[in-house]
C-alpha cells in the first residue's frame, strides 16, 4: 500500500499581496504535515502551486506548477503504478469560482490588465482522478467548494468548506497565524498536527474529524464513503 498526496494552490490575488501569500503558505505547510503524519512519504507528496515560494523550507516532495497539464501528468504517472490498496489525498486551498478552482495564467497580452481566468472544474478533476485505483479523500477550502461534492462515490470522500453557491468568508485579520479555518481544523483533528504554538488535538478518523468541526462551519459538507487507513 502506498499513500500519496496532491496539494493544490492555483491562484493568488496580487491585490492582497503578502497577506494572502502568508495564508496559503501556512495552509500548504499544514497540508504537508498532515500528509506526512498520515503515512505519506516525502517523495509521494506532489505540491502543485502557483508560486514555489509558498512551500516551506526543506520541502523534499515533488514541486510542479499548478496547471491542468501538470495535474494530468502527475495523475497519469500515479495511475501507472497505483494499486487498489493505495490511497490518495487531494487538498485544495486557493480561490474558487462557480466554474471551479482558479488557475493563475500568464497574460496573452502583456499590456492587458487581466487575462481570461482558467479553471480546474469538477469535470476535469474527476477526469484526472477517476482512473486512479484505491480510496481517495478530497478536502477543498475555497469559495463555492461544494461544486466538487458530486465527485464523491463509494471510494472517494469529499469534504468542502462551503456549499456550491456560497462564498467562503473568513476574517483573516483575527487569525494568528493566518490560515484557512476549515482546512486548519479539519487537518488538525484528522492528523494531529497544528501551526504556530497551538497544541495539536488528538488524531481521529477523517469522518470523526469532520463531525467534530461541522457545527462551526455552516454550509460545509461531506459526501462519499471512502476512508483513510489508520
């Protein structure tokens, strides 16, 4: 059995500058720690990020740009060696829209203020993940995260921070260190990890972790029957 993790951060709002970078940097650090505490070896952590500077120092996993091409390449390589006993953890922390997770792209016109956004849609994510055998756990902490809930099935569980028509509103100014509260609480209770000087809670199963935090996040959702090996 091999446990793997794909950590996705595809877009940063340049207008928020350092504040947003710190949020996602802490989210990614926590996601990596959770994966490691849940039996994922360093070489089996795939960080697909829009900026490598978001990764913690000393990260020894595999780093790729957060693009559809990279995700397709990673999942294709996993599919060649994965078995039904394997497990995959998918974690997304960045920005979501009604069309999916935003992907940062280079403007086609260097003088244009904005280029058309690109998205990782639920249909595309399903296309990449469906060929992989074994159980899968998806955790998405973005606006409109609930659009990914229908990807859940007997071997894939999805945990989303909000509904398919909801904005994931967080007052980051009150959080030290800055972070995504849903992702932090979910991963902390599941893997027994923490950030900063916060004490790590006792480790629990993925369904138990969601049950603990669900009352604090109206609109969050879980679907699917998959579990993670303890």
